[in-house]
C-alpha cells in the first residue's frame, strides 16, 4: 500500500534519472581526490545533488502543468495523483534540503549550491522553452559537477572538468525540446553538433593534460559513434516515441560519460564504481519513465 502511494512521487521525481546526478558528484570527487575519498563531504554532496535533481524535476512538472495536461495526461499532476499545491511544496522542500546539505559541507559548497538553485528555478520557470533553455540546463549540470569538484580549490583548470557535461547536457536538452512534438529535425542536427563539441572538448582537455589518460579517448570515440547512429535512426523515423527513446538513452548516457572522465583522469577502479550506477538506472528505467 505504501509503495503504491509513493509511486506517483517517484514518477514526479523521475527516479531513474537520479543516478546520473549522483554519478556527476562521484566522478568529480574521484578525479580531484585521485581516489582519496573524503567520505563525509562526498555523502553530503551526493545527498544534496539528489535533492536538487529531484526538486528540479518536481518544479519542472509544477511549472509545466498546463503543457502536461495537453501532451502528457498520464503524468502524476494532470492524472490527479498529486495536486499542484502538494507538488509545489514538495519541490520547495527538496530544493531547500539540497541547499542545507551543501551548506553543512562549507561556505564554498553553499555558494555553488545557491547558484545551482537559482539556475534550476530559472530554467523551470522562465528559460525552458526559450533559446537559453539548453545552455541553462547545461549550466545546471555543470554546477552539479562543480559541487563534486568543490572539495579542492576551484582553479581554472579544475573548472574545465565540468565543460564536457555542459556541452553534453546542452545537446541532450535541445533534443528533449521536441520529444512530445517531433516538429523540427533541426533539433536532432543541433544535438549531433553538441555531441561533436563534447568530444572535441574532451580531446582538448586531454591535449592540455587535464584528462591525461589518452586511451580513454577510444571510449569517447566509440560512444560518439553509438550516439550518432541513434540520432540517424531518429531522422529516418521522426516521431515523438523515437525522440523520447533517444532522450532516455542519452540521459542514461550521462553515467558512461562520467565513467569515461574518471578513467581519463582518475583511478581506474573509480570508473568501475561509477558505471555500476548505469546498471541501477537501467533497472529502474524499465519500471518508470525517465523523461
């Protein structure tokens, strides 16, 4: 009975995608500490990230309720499973909890978390359906990565570690903007271009020594080929169902990207731990929609 009552909230939070937020923090932490894990900070920041991600998803549905009534009537709010007021309160509580958890780690973490909170609200309430929507979501994920990196001094070189996730998420968001309408193939081409930029950035970071393990570039190349093949298949059958499927694959792909970044700059065993989150995410995604 309790599980049945909680399921609408799990769907509202898009629980399967939560593992991608955790992997951001874990990957960033493993790279900057080189495996010398600071457990207290890591656990608190992972919890903070969970709260920010799920809170952002809840507020996304809160601000999108009119669109969901029209295009996604099975979502928890339009389906009448959760009231609009309860969703708003739930989202605010989650975001506030994220800010509090980050603050317990330190003032630097609080400052980054506050920026992340502002970016989340700005995206959900104002920017989502504008030309700034994709980079705003990319900035949200970059800020999440910065939370993971924040246990060390955030020098310019450390900041660059968050660049691949910025371009990847921005590209993914461009595609997600047409997941219910499939109205413009331009978004597919823009997503492909963003994925190429992500690969280029990783190659540059390898060249300047930020991601020193060159063999990891092979994995990036393989991942790019897989992604471009999926995008090509969408162009042949451009429907909302196909786009939603690709968005799901790319969102789950955040974890393998984080894994490759760990393998490129951190301890190899860290990559094994991060990729394990992908298997958990896939298991949950079979039961619950991720987009």
